[in-house]
């Protein structure tokens, strides 16, 4: 049993060392952070890049807005559901605080379906605006190489390939230079 544990430990350490050293001749990891609307662009770029660079590892994730906007959107989402519930139940929240119900509330009580739909769609519009970043950020080996937020546009496939080719050449040049030094 001790021999089995020792061999598993050695195998684990060996695999960690191999994973940590990796292939120093090429690009290890490309990360794309994108706004929700750019998922299709991400998938197209990923497919094209995998054909050209089969050894590259591409990761994609949502680019989150600033925390304040996320919290406001979350609050608005909960408030929307609460307001729709109050409209459906017919409970007057203004009476609880001793205020006269405004005309909009009275109208909403007479037109519950339309009022609920209006609250739902207007709230969703505001939530989507708060959560939208318009970002398409690309990092290569944890170094930023493209930012739509800074440039104002998406990179073309040619630009992306040019960036990767330059990085590959730089890695090859650095690796051959390090062999001469040692």
C-alpha cells in the first residue's frame, strides 16, 4: 500500500512538472473576454484559430461590467419581480406608508397584464444596458494584446493572425537566444 501511494505521489509530481514546463516554443494560452453579444464572433474566431494553430489553448468568458452596475442590475431585477407581484396581488404599497396612490398605480391596477408587461420589458431594457460592456478583450499568455474598449473596434481575422504570428516569432527568437546563453 505504501508503495502504491509513493508511486502515485511520484506520478503526480512528474505530471505537475511536465504541465508547468509545457512547450516553451509556442503560445500556451489565449484568453478572450467578450460581451454577451459577441459570443458568435468568439466561436468563429476560435474555430479559425484552431485550424491555423492546433496546439493553442483558447479560453472564452464573459467580460463583466463594473461591480456598481452589476449590483444595480441585480437590485432592479428583484425590484421588478416585487413590483409585478404587487400589481398582480393588487396590494397598494402607498397605503402602507400613508400616501395617496399616484395615477400610474391606479392605471396599472385597471390594466394589470399591460402594466406587468411594461414593468418587465422596461426593467429588462435597463438591466441589459447596465450589464452590457461592448468588450472584446484578448490576452495571450496573460498579456493583453487587443482591447475593443480601447481601440473601438473588433480585430479582423488578419490582425489576430498577425498578432499570433508575431508572438510565435518572438517566442522562437527568445528560445533560440536562451539556448546560446547557457
